[in-house]
């Protein structure tokens, strides 16, 4: 599962319509960062926190699936209709988009 939201800086409006229980995943990876070479591990609610830690890289399991999410230019809104029936219209370049959350499920 993947959940994409916008407008978290102005009141989490992108996630307000998310129904309880819709997501079934047990692990949350927050990719909210302003830098290309950083990994976000959580949200500090508007507070800047810098932490450092050493880690060891491991090979991914054979059945792992990788996703590369890129922002790309579009001429019109993109209509997304995931398998769970969550429908929304999202324009990544329009901060006043009618809906600002979409969900992608692995099928």
C-alpha cells in the first residue's frame, strides 16, 4: 500500500478524508523530506530535529518490490481509481486541487 498526501504544512488536509481501517499495512515509511539524499523516519510536527545514527546495509529479500516515485508534468488532472474503491482527482502542481489524497495498492 502507498498513501500520498499534500498540504501537511497547512493542517494535514491531504489526510483528513482517510477512512479508519482503510490501510492494512503494519509498517509505515514516511518519505517526507526536503532533501534528495535524506530518508525521513517520522514527522516532528513542524519542529526541526537532526539525528545521526550508524547503520548496516542488507540485501533486499528475493521477493521484495521496489518503487521509484517521480514527479512528472501533466497537462490535466490525473484520475486515480485504486482497487479498494477510493477515488480522487489529484493535480500535483495545483495546491488548490479538489482532492489531495490518493491511495495505491499492490495487486
